[in-house]
């Protein structure tokens, strides 16, 4: 399969790129995709991505202390 023909999906919800925008995510030497609706999960609740994103258990949620 030609990589240009692949349909990428959100690492969290599985939504394909044909159903909504995906954002490329590089972390720990790898690349994956996350949809715009699941991006807040990565920012505020990264522990929910354990098992879906290698190393997610090491991510801290965003701090809202300014």
C-alpha cells in the first residue's frame, strides 16, 4: 500500500481523517494522529491515553495556574 493512500485515524476515538481534521503528533520518536475533538484529552487528561499512546503515563496535564 502506498503511504499516500492510507487513511489515518485518531489515536483516541478512531475517527478517520475523512470525517474530520487530524493533527499530526510526534512523541517519543513516533508519529500518530489525534482529531481536533480529542486534542483537549491530550492537553487536560493525558492519562486517558494510556495504552493508546506509548509513554502517556509520563505526561502531566496542563497547569492552569498563571
